[in-house]
C-alpha cells in the first residue's frame, strides 16, 4: 500500500481568482509547506489568456506544485432535463458542471483546447478534474481517449490507465452563506474524524476559502492535524504510486 498521505487541492485557478487563490496559499503557509495540486481553468467564465497569471502558474509548477486541467470554461451552458437535474445543475453546483451533460465531440474539443493551452506553457497535465466533479458518459470517454493518468469525483480517485479507483471522500467547504459555512465546518470536522484510519485524505480548497475566518480556521486546523502523520504529496504522485501497484478498486463503486 502507498504511505498514509494528504493531498491539498486548490480549485478554480484562473486569472479572475488569482488574488483569492493567493490568499489561500498565504493562509496555508501559516500551517506549513505543502506541494499542491492546482486545478487550472483555461477559459474561466469566458475570460481570455493572461500572461501574468500564466507566468505565475508556471512558477508554481517549477516550485513543485502540480497543475491539472479543470474543465475549460467552468460553466454549464446546457438546459436541465427536469426538476432533479435542475437542483443538481443550477442549485447545488450553481451552473458549474460543465462536463456533466455534454456531447462527445464537444467534450473532446474542450479537453483538447485545455491541453493545448497547458502545453503552450510547457505543462503536461497528468490529471483532469471536471468542474463540480460532475462527469457525464462523454466526458469519461474524452479523458480516457486523451490519456490522462487520473481523474477525481467527490468520493473517489480514478486511475484511468489501469481502470481502477480508490475511495477518498473530499473534505470541501461551502462559503456562499453563513449557514453553509457553519454546516460545512461541522461536516468536515466529522469527516476528518471518520477518516483518521483512511490511507488517503483529500483536502480540497476553493479561492475564497481564506476569506471567512470560521472556514479558514477549520481547514488550517485540519491540514495541521492531518499532516502530522501523513505524507503531503500531489495527486499525480499518488496516482503514479497506486498505478504502479495495479490496485483493484477499493471501497464503494465509482461516483
């Protein structure tokens, strides 16, 4: 088995969120030094390229962070197919599930455009993580076809080349309202206790998670506590180790 590990992931890394991302990084530095997995969005909400942001992203990679592809626009432009679909795609994910209901050609086109952007920066991503972790059948096909090493859902890490997966429920916060902040801190504290014996922990942060003291204090404490007896690595390091073991699926089915 791989060593007990913690993997800190920063979502929605883009020019528009760079300042907020930096606040998260600064808050994390108060806890310790960690290699991060940065989920970069090439065309975040329709915005164009930004050379200063790209230099910053490359610099982070040169310092040891991993850069993974995080969709293309981070926007779900499709139309929900019913009440349940509407709740998932408009209320729960706030129209961010870009790869949830997408055609095969469109999925491949967006993945290819994202890969071209990162390769233009001399970055070769091992991972693809869909916005809101939502992936439809065509998105799964696209990431397989383009040779990614891994992808993630909310509850699992999927090793695409060896067709295996491991159970690793994400610790993730919601900051859009006071009650969501309180509930998510209570939930993540409970989840962390439940995961004390788990071999893998994923602490997943978003750009504004440093802007609310109750949330920031919670994830700083979780990072500090969990890093005491866990090795901090990127998701690509974890995926490579597990892939080498040719592990069968562990835990619940994919999802």
